C-alpha cells in the first residue's frame, strides 16, 4: 500500500453476513426461532488491492462473487467487517457527505434521476444538490449532451426513456460535478450494440481527457477488452487476480494461434513447437502454447524454411480465459 498515487487503497477488506438457517417443519422452525441458528457468509474475504489515479480498471466475477459488496463498501453504503479502506483520502462510511461530493456512481438498473421529471430538470436539480457553479454546469451539460447524444430526449420524462437512453442520462448525472472517481456497475447491461459503443466511447473519453479514475464492474467482456488498462478477478469473496489485461492473457491465456500466408505453394508446413491446425490455399494456421514457445521464436522457425507473405498472431478469447480460471482455479495452481 505504499503507492502514494493510488486513489483507492484496500487492505485485508472483509464483509461477513450472518444468515439465519431455515429448517423444514413447524418444530424445526420453532427450534430455529428459539436458538436463532445462523451461518456466516463471507461475501468479501480478506482482499487487498490499489487503484492508481487515472486508472480504468475492470472488476470481474460471477454473480455472488463479491463484486457488488465490494463496490458498496467503496462507496460508503456498507461498513466492512474488517480491514482497512481509503478512497480519495476518505474513509467512505465515516465521512460520507464530504466523500460522495468527490465521486460519481451508476448502479446498473437503478436510476439517480427523478422518475416523473424531464431529464433536463433532474440534471438541474443535481446542480443544486452538488452546488455546481452555473458556468461549469452549463459547460459540462453541453459537452456531455454532445458526447452522449442526449438532445433528442432531454425534455422527456425519465420514466419514458429506453434503457439505453436512461443509462446515458445517468452517466451524465454522475459526472456533472467533476468527480475524481467514477464507479460503474454494469453500465452496458441489456443495451444494443450501438448504445454499448456510445457509452464505451464516452467512458474512454472522460478517462483519457479528464483523467477521471473509473472502476467498472461488468459481465460484458467486450467492455473490458475495449476499455480497461487493468483487471481484477474475484470469486467466492477472494481476489484471484489483479494486474494488466496483457498479463492475464500471458499467464493464463493458454494456446495462441499464428496465421501464416505463404508466397509459394508448399506440400507441407509442419514446424517444431506448434500444431498445424489447418493448411489450405497457401494459408497455415498454427496453434501453440506461449509457455512452450514464444511467437517470435515460432515466426523465426517458419521464416527460415518458408517464404512468408503475411502473418497474424491471435490471442485467446478473454471470455474463454476467464471461464477457465473460474472452472479450473488456475491461479491456485500457478505461482
């Protein structure tokens, strides 16, 4: 936790819940009521990580892994059972009023806008809530309206918006007060391809142009591939991985493919260290494990024996990589 540029610092964070046991039958239920039998659920179990200022980090995990519980502690909605947590210089649940003035949050299907008011009136109310200077409010609203294409529905009541329109309006609302840190929980869930891309481009813009730190939880791994500098993976309350996306693929990506187009006709294109998956019309597809041979070494072997016109290295699909981590717990087996 020595990273002084970190905007989020988490150490040994835990959140446990006591869940009452339920027994079938009237006598069993009565016994449970009298003894108040319960079990401890470790929603978040001793996790540590930091997020650098200006980072764009994907926080991944299956349903029930502990993602939402973590975000609720980071935003001050839940008090941890144990561990240390500092976000942007604040302990979130202890200094909540001052703290929330410096963060933005969009929680999936839950809107922060007023249901029966037009979008523009909701945004004007938020100007007063956050005490945003008039000039800055107008500047941000104009910029976000252009980037998120809000104009067609600014005067529409929030209840009449489509899911994609409401999500864009919520993201605008979360950023009007220039927060240092933005929490996004499933911002593209249920959206069509066009709406997803518009939101992704906006997230990228505010991260790169304004330096806003973004912590993104998502089930859409295309969000991660297109946006995130770094990923964290949680499962059963435990943090399995925290690092660059390229490191994740390097360590756990398994087999890669090399597509090679040859200049000449060859009867065979076998090469040591890789499996020839297909070979037709002067194109060979090789599959190889990065732990056995590097792409550069494989290319060197091929080019020393064949005339190459073009080649492409294909990384394994990130969804398959992460699925394999969950299913096989590869991180428990590797240093």
